[in-house]
């Protein structure tokens, strides 16, 4: 089960839910199930970076998610 | 990952490959490119900070002999452009296009209104005078807090705050950021001291010495080449082709040598204009900004107003933190409001916090990235508040930070748990540094502050070609600003097991190598270095295959040691090792040239933390500040080229000191910049500064083959608060407004 933590911006689309838990094997499955639950998340997921157990992915796609994985959505950073 | 002691190349400090050409004047920068029949382009800029354009007539310019092209906003394709520009706060491509050339409104003094291309620079300047523009002058919006008022004059009548529900009315607030955790009220109740102050930071220029410059040569088919000074030629190509409605395959972009960028050259200004005028005239067009144009019309950092409240217990524990920060975006949305929110508390484990940030339009140049965009302003405010708390608690400021320091497993304020990080190691190094153990000089104050930057990976490509004699040629696509070609050569030499002198690196143009994102975000040594390393590993695999073929062994019976193929342990083969040079000489017989490439989207960039401290003294009669000593300590993960890591740390420290002490954009009441040049915009020079002492801490990033973290951005973050804290302690009064220039300090001293 992957534990997902949403950013403040995403919580508006999730109706205030900050966390959720899903049985998924990879990030693609996770995004599909999230969009099924909260369609308003689709664009926000596209715009977000994600941290999987602390490792930040600017463009996650099909990264495997081990059981007990913690997934954080966060704004993308680039820098100067 | 190999241990540091095993490395033969990494950690050495050879002279950078471009160094000789740069010190002898041979290096070709943007303005050094010249072509036969080349025209010179110039831009007509708005004399108003805010005005509606009623008409633009370029016919007078076009009628002049020697003028071959004249353009205005009407010449650009219509319709809304989708997508975002590269670089932090690059903004929407639609806004970037309107920044390159104004359409119905000018939004800052210096905004481009028209451009001409003529046979000489002087003729081009004369032609600008023949362009007629009618304006309806509007009142400018210049103060960020006033701009946030719902009744404020609007910079852009179509700007609505980006919220889930579209607001009923437009506003100058483009975006809002918010991060929170815990219970603020309970946190502040638990505090023994509470500090609450307002801080300001000015707009500051990145201080790159080379002005923006480019040459475009477009043929009658609309195809051609653009040479430009850029941090990212692939993204400049994308932006230029998009706003001109061209197929990007029709444009080749060549990154010239670059005389500094620091984020300011992630943005296009001239390239679309030169490309359009070259296509219209059928001749190459060169455009070079004057220093004044750089100041008036390119992107500086955001000015900010930050209100910070922090509660601390007697033992130093931060019980609660609350911040409100307004970032000036300039004329278009895209201030680094989110990085500011995400960085302000990043070094600490805080249970209760809230940070709200705002991206606010004003009639000033659109801001651009500047090293660690958003972090210096945000962390200046919080680090000053923490220093005041340490003073009130009579606590060493490093000790206070150690009490709260984030470590591996700490949940970062912006979300995830940290992997291994080096913040505590930096604090420990600072506490025992000889400079910290010295007494504070008489009359001076010692300031301590910390810095942070996320660092990023993003997309990079690299090719590695083995020459016939076994020497190595790397082609990659990251413009080299800080010595990255030397770092690429070191990582390739280390991976291949050969000498640094046998490796060369070249930054390829957009037709010579695969896509690379901008050189920014402290990503090049990390991400492009990872691509180079992977390509070298592919070369090794190929060499092992060729050696196996030569020896009649299976591939898995061959290993690679010290730059040569050898039979693996237990393999009974009476053969001599085959070096890279020997394999290259025989490549024709084993499959042809040895070459490999790698393209990746690098993940797992490791965050960088720094701790800085310095002793500063204020002359109470003149308000002048002397920096007596300054020490910068930073976790680099692994320093591939330690001298260039130190250079990044020293350069960032100097820029931060300049921002703290003297640098600021000064606008008059009409929004006209009054100090558009390095005479009146005072960056520090060598005689202003002591040697910046450095100490590199190495807590390897487990996501990189050599442990690299980015190093380029974090160095600018801490110096603002170091200087403010040192000056505040020396004067025994809190100085909250930057820069701490002599007149401002005299005002404070005289009450």
C-alpha cells in the first residue's frame, strides 16, 4: 500500500483530504487511481514533482512503488 | 559507489579546458560572432512604465537607406501560445512573447516596442528615432504591498489569481503559495521568546558581466542558425521557434562562451527579434544589449516584503514559525514564490509552521531566476529572526540551529523525508572552524546564517567518442558556466580509468547532440555528469565485448581495470591486457568506431545545505560596512573539481554580500530605473572583500554514481542574513531592510 500525501494546492481538488492509501505497484497506476477518485487532480499531477520515499522525481512516470512507500506531491523546482 | 580514496581523477584540480582561451581573449562570446553582410539590430524601448500602445508606425524607419527590417508587436503571429518557458519562474510562453515585444500595453520602462536592423549600429539607432509610437500613459504600480490591495490599479486587466475557483475580479496577485503543518497557536504558546518582524529585500541584478548578445542568420527558406549567449540553447530554440511560429527543426542554436548568467540567461530577449529581422532582410542580424538595456529590460531577482514570526523555547527549540512573503514578479507572473515558501524552513525540523507567499505583478522588468531563486529573500528573513532569538536566549547561533537541524529522515517542510543530507555536518564544521574560534574583532559583529537549495536533475544527453588513439571526445549540451567541461572530463576519465589529459569536452549545438535542459538549478555536474558517466559505462561494455572477441572469450569473462580490458578472476587466458588505445586502434576489426551515448531524465538530486559566518564592522560616521572575514561551508556531496566548487561558494558569497550591503534597483516615482549601470549599481569589487574562506563538506548523494550534489545555488542564500546579523550585532540594533547601504545605516544609527 502506497501512502500518498497531497500538496496544499491538491487538497482543494481532493476535498480537503491530505493523505490517502492505495494498493498500487507503480506510479502510473497510482496516478490513474488518483484521477479516478479526484478528476481535478489530473492537471495538478502533471504540473507536480513527486518524492518517493524522499527521492525527488521531477517527471515520475512508471517508477515502481514498494509496499509502505510514501509518495509526496510537491511543486516543481528548477532554479537559476 | 567507490570510496573517495579510490578516486584517481575525481577530487583533482586541473585547469579548465576553456581557461586558456578565456584569459588570452580567443574565446568567442555572444558579441564576438561576426558574419559577412551582417546587419545590426536595435530595440526601441518604452519611455513609460505603464501605458497603452495606441499605434506603432515603423514605416519611417523602413524608408531610410541602409535599414533592412523594422518590426513591432504586430509582426508576431497572433493567438495564445501554450506551454511554459524554462528556468525558475520562466513564466508562460505567452507572457515571454509579450515580454520580448510589447503588444497592446507596455508594462515597464524599457519594455521593447519595436526593433530595426540596419547596416551599422549608428544607423540602426537613428532609425529608432524615425519610429512613431502613440501611448496613452497610465499610472504605474510600483509598490508590492500596495499592488496587492483589491483596489489597486491593475498591471494586467486579464490577470486573475490562480485559485481553484476563478475569482470574480482580476488582481495583481498572480499566484499564492501556502505550506503548513501542526498547530501555530499551540506552538507559539509553548515558546519562551517570540520574535516578530518585517524584512525587505530589494530587486537585485545577477551581475553577469557579458550583456545579452546574439547573431541570427536565416535563409530564404526560413532556416538558419542563431549564435547566442545562453544558459540553455535548446530551450532558447524552443522559445524562439514557438513565438515565431516556426518548426524548431528549422533553427540551429549554438551556445557561445558565456560571460556569466546566474539564472539571468535562461530567458530569451533578443533571439526572436534577430531571427525575425534576419528572415525579413535576408541577411544576418547581430543584436547586443548595452549595459543600460540589460538593467532596464532583463530580469533581476524579486524584491520582497517578508513578515516573520518565530517562537523559540529556552533550550533553542523552534516551537512555531509563521511567515508571509510578497514577491515582486515584475510585469508578468512568475516570481519564485513557491521555492521561497519551500526553502524558508527547509533546514529545520519544525512541528508547527505556516508560510504564505504571493506572486505579485508590478510595473517593473519581469524578474528572472537568480541563483537559488526565492531562497535568499525568504531565508534572510527567517535566519535574521532566529539570530535575534539566539541573542535573547544568550545562545550560540550555531547551537540554536543544531537543536533544530534537519537530518536524514526528517520530514522536510515541503513534504518528503530527507535522504542523507549534510546540514548537521556543516554546522559541526562551522562550530570548530578556526575562524569561528577566533574572538570577534573589536567593534565588529559576527553573523551566522544557513542556506539551502533543493537542486534538480532534469534532462541531459551526452555522447562519448573514442578517437583512433584512445583519447576521448565528449559532446554534451549544457552550456559551461562554471567549469563543467572540466568536471565532465574528470568523471569520464575516472569512469574509463584513463588520464584527464586524454579527455576533451565540447558543448554541442542543437543539431550535434541530444536535448539538454538549461544549465541551472545546480544540475549540470549532477545530471549531465550522470549522462557522461553512463555513456562511458556503455563504452566500457563495448570495449569488454571487443576484447572478448579478440581473445575468444565470453563477454562475462572480461573485466575493465585501470583503463584496460583484462581477463576476469579465474579465467585461464594467456593474453595481454588491452588498453583503450589498443582497442581503439583495432576498432575497425571489431565493429568500427567506439562510441556511446546516454540520455536521461536525472532523478534523485541531493539537497545542498550551507553554513556561513562573517565578521563585519560598521563605520558609525559614514555608515560604510567593512567585511573583515567571511567563511562559507557547504555540503557538495562529492566535489568533482574542488577548486571550482570553492569558486562557486566564493562567487555566491560575494553576490550575497553585495545584495546585502549595496545592490538595489532604485526606481523613481514614474517607474524609471535610476541606477542602470555598474557605476551606480554597486556590486562588490575585490578591494571591498577579504578572502572568502571555504570548507567543503562531503556527505555523498546516494543517487549519483560519484555522490554529487549541486553546488551552484546554495552559496548565495546565507550571506544576506550573515551580513544583516553581523551588522545588527555590531550596532546593537536590528537592521531589517536590505541593502545595508551607508545612507540607510546612517539613518538607522541616527535614529
